[in-house]
C-alpha cells in the first residue's frame, strides 16, 4: 500500500491552514482545512465523538483528485481538524476517493466505505469506473483493504452501469451485519438506489433495487441515505439535471427526500419533497446522534456556482449547520441542532412591535446572528413583508413573504456580489392567516432560513463584505413583530 500522497496532503494542510485567519472562516459553520471541499462524508459517531469527513482537494480552491479531509467534534458545532484520512493513490482509487460513509464496528474500529475511481484507457476515449472500497482505522489513521474493491461493476444487476456506481452510505444492522445504499445509473440514463448487504463489512452483495428515478426526478441521483424516522422510512438523494416542478424543484442539481415504508426488500413511496429550497445546498448526509436524534449536514454550495471567487480565500467550502430531523404531518422538518443554543450571547428582545413601512430596530444588526421573528398581521393586515440582511448602502439579501399566496422568497438579486446564477428561490409555506415564524442563522458568508419551526428551509451563501451588516424590516400594510436576536460565538 502506498501513502506518499497522503503524507504530502497531511504536511501541506498542516502548513497552509496556518495562513488562514479565523476571520476568513465562518464563525460557527464548518469549513474545510485548506483548499477545496464538496460533499460531507463519513458523518458518524466513533468512540463517543462526532466524526466528519469531506470530499477534499487540498492543493487548490477547485475540485481535483479527491482526498478525504477529516474533523472531530463533541458538540457538532466546534470541530477540530484531524489529518486527511484518504488520498487517491492505490490501484483501486487512483483517480479519486469519492463520497462514502463511516461506521463503528463491533470490534471498535472505524470502517470507511467509499467509492474508488479508476480510469480505463480506450482508443475511443478514456473512461472511468467506480467501485466500492473500504478502509479500516482508529479514528485518525486508516488502512485501505488490500483486496479492494469490495463491490464493482461485476456485482451489479444487468443494465446497471459500472461507470456511475457511487456514494455508499453504510449502517450497522441490529444483528451485527452491515447494510448500505449506493447510487447507480440504469439503462434509461437516470439514477437508481441499490441496497447492499454484508455479513462482515468485507464481503458485499447487491440485495435489492430500492427505487429508480425513471427520468422523473432529474437524471442521475447522487449521495443516497436511507433511515427510519418517526414511523416512516426515509430515502434521501441528490438528483442532477432536474427540470423545475412548480416551486418544489428548481432547475439543475436538487436534493430530494422520499418518505415511505420499507418491508421485504421493497420501498414504497408515499411523499416526495425538496429538502432545502435555497440556492446553496447539496449532497446532505445524516447520522444518528448518541441520544438518538437523526442529524443532517450538507454541502453549503452548488456545483453551478462552485467556480465563483475561488481564490478569494485559502479554502473554498463550508457545510450547513447540522440539523435535527423529524417528520411532522407528512413533511420532513429540520431545525438547527440544539447544541447551537449554548453559543448564544447578548439577547435582544422586542415584543409587540407594531409598524408599517420600513423599520429598523436598535441592536438588531450583524452578520453573525441567530434571529427569530414571529410575525402576525396587525390592524387591517399586510400585503407583503420582508427582512433584509447583509445590508450595505443599497445592497442586501432579502427574505420576503406574501401572505395571500403563502410564498416565501429568498433573493440575492440586490446583493453587491453574486454569481451568475439563480438569484431567487421561492417556496410555499403553510398558510397561517398571515402569521409566520422565521429563524435566520446568519454567518459571515451565509444565511439559513427555517420557516415555521423548520417546515421549510432556504440556504444561501452571501458573498458581500462583512461591513454590509444592516438588518431591516418592511411591511406593506401593518404587522406586529416579536423579534429575538442573539450573537453567536
Ligand atoms: C456529489 C458528487 C458525488 C461524488 C463526489 C465527487 O457532489 O458528485 O456523487 O462522489 O461528488 O467529488
């Protein structure tokens, strides 16, 4: 086994990350140690701590041959970097250690299951193959299994592709055996989710086809997850090349959750929804917390905009705040992990604040804040309400609500700096006769909106400078506000 590339990556990241000041990073969101990051990988508990790995190219702020970066946390908010865990340097993963997952084995080891990418030379044009590989470790150092890959193109059903076969998400079954879901591209060119099983973590086989896209929800599916929650079985995927479906899905890469039931190798769909309705959210992965909560974390970026401003900082990539998941009234509900509340400082509270037109509130400003707003119509009601954050002289990012259509809108049309991209996203929220509750998590470079206690979320990066830190409210008509704001440390 080779580890030359891994040693280089470890030396490089230890040296170069020193050059990144804390102010260049988000205050309470995870960002990669140095260079480029995309998907969260191996989000799991090992030896009583949370481990988080990530798709990583340390040497540039752009995607390159994929390594796995690594970090560890006690509280899901503060993360300590660990040395890179995997580098693409063996015959079975020479062109990349793609996305995967981790689990603690009954023997006390940490098992990583990931996609190894290799290239096949072909006179018609080289192409890549994807297969599933494992590495075993102690939470810091990992040894790749010499007999990798453990599952490849020879092991999949007819009509399934050895080229697009990736992103295994593993778990341990109560009987001590292992299971995983992975995605594949089928004959019709669109994605499918395979259920994989193994008695010991080393010998794997395909057990069932759980679901297929059939070109209905995008094309290829990426980054699956599969878990029980509140009496339902949840299948999560990140579909590519989606066509818009009303306000539910937007063009291009999306994330989707399918709620259903699972029995006898059969998954039955009951409801389908978008996971996050903002611009910058992809490839979510979940883990089970020590106390049984199901926690999700996602890449806070979009492939579409991933070439924007790549050299502005010494790193390029951050994750959303970890979110607790629930199912309520047939919908996936997401709320920021409660651990964040321990970071709250300097409470500012306004109760019963009735106003019309433009409005600012003393001490409600800043780019690093946790703000809850409860809105109710006052007097003759209102036609539109908005909050502007990251306000500069004439620039801002806006969250607005139209009570008649019940549409919540997130817009960066008036941001000072914005990628050539979708600038507006909209979603329906529950019609509560004009009442609305919003929680906004603002960090230096992002905003996450949680509507009505997490029934919908909208996530967007904010590229405007730190000095753009105003917050204002506006009502066309008359509203009553309850506002609570904390700084976050
Ligand atoms: C999703 C993805 C995965 C793949 C990885 C490569 O963003 O395309 O399917 O494993 O990124 O970095």
